[in-house]
C-alpha cells in the first residue's frame, strides 16, 4: 500500500516531467526533423504569443480567480490598433501603445465586474470574452486587417539564428516572474490565492491587488496579440481563439493550481505552453490529421485538470490516499 501511495504521489508531483520527456523522446525518434535546432526555434517562436498571454492569466489564477477573456482582449485591442493604422496612417509605435492601453482598459472592465461588483470571475470573464470578440468582429467585419507593408518584415527578424519574438517572450516572462516572485505585489497575490479571507483580516489590500492582476492580464494579453499579429502580418478573425483554455491548461500542467497560491511564472508557464506547442509541432511533423491535435490536446487538458484536482485534495482518490495507513 505504501508503495502504491508513493508512486501515486510521485506522479502527482513529477508526472509532468515524466510525460514531457516521454513525448519529447517519442517525437525525436519517430520524426526526421523534430529534434533539429531550427524546428526547436520554430516551436518557441510559435508558442511566444500564447506564453506571454498565459503569464498574465497566471497572475489572476494565482490570486484564486480566473480570466477566460484573454483571447478576446488580444483580438479586440489588436483590431483597434490595426484599423487605426489602416484608416488613419497611425504610427506603428503609437498604435502599439494604444493596443496595450486598450488591453489595460479591457482588463480593468473585468476587474470592475469581479472586484467592485463581486461577480464570480468565471461568469464575468465568460461574458466579456463573448462581448469583446463580438465587438471586434463587428469592427473588422470578420475580415483580415492587414498591417502596413513597411512593418510586416518585423515578424521574420532574427538576432543571429534566434527569432526576435523568442527574445521578446523571454524578456516579458522574466519580468513577470520577477514581479510575482520578488515584489510585495507578488507576495500579496500568493497570499490571496492561499486564503483571501485571511488576507483581508491581515489588512492586505486584496481589492486593489486583484484589480491590478486583471489589468496586467489584459496588458499581457494585448502584448501577446501584438506578437501574433506581427508574426502573421495581419489581424485575423481567429486571433486569440481558444487561448483561454489552452493557456489555462498549460499553466496547470506547469504546476500552477487553479485554486491559487501555488506555482511560479517562469518555471510553470514556459514548460506548460511548450508541451502543448511541442505536441502540435510533433503531430505536424508526423503527418497526422490536423484535427488529431484537438483530440490529443483535449486529453492533455483533462489530465492536467484532474491532476490539479488530485494535488489540491479535491478528489476522492486524493483523500483516500492520504487516509491509508
């Protein structure tokens, strides 16, 4: 019995690493180009926008709340910026600043509903997810909005062999990681996630901290949107579609609890997002049916959520394991 319990606890705590290396080894063996340096750069480049957006979502989740509107925030804010450049010839730098400002504003709207009006964060951000995407589709007529020709080259820019978007991703995620792990704000986020009631009784500004976490989530979603827009050279009607749930699953796979108060940005977000993009890339190299990624991704999402429930003591199996002699 003790052996079974030890094995179960090991897979709950270290199962992600086991699955990661098994999947990585599998694709390295069965596909010709997966393990090549160029392909690994492709994986990191493709995952960069989602990783940035997921780092903002992670701050909200660590505080014990959810934000499932990040994909729609990215779409709406980038649509506004692209339309301003197309219609008014706005300078790209000014447009990028407006996009980030829009992301902050949309995040603040989420924060108002959740923190001020005390609406459940899942319900509030589900509503804004639908509303923001609807507004963006209305503004763009559900059509591509092309970037000006003179800035499309940025998506292919490299420093040596490394695509610039990988460096941008690392800089942003390191900054968010330091914010979460080395500042008073980060400690307050973790305290709220562990017990918001106790945090209030201790006099922590839980309202302001929660508000700022949603604003930062909006800012980082818009930055992820800017990156994917530059990569594609246009704002697509599908920009950010599905980011909410993939990002949520990725951060849980990486070790951040849905109940809050556990995990780190750099060591949770990057590995979690990487494994999803690695699976997509590996299946592509394998020549698998494009729709098979949805099946495999769904299985990974279910496994991640179930494992998080076990680690958080929310399942009968976890309680049974703890009660066994």
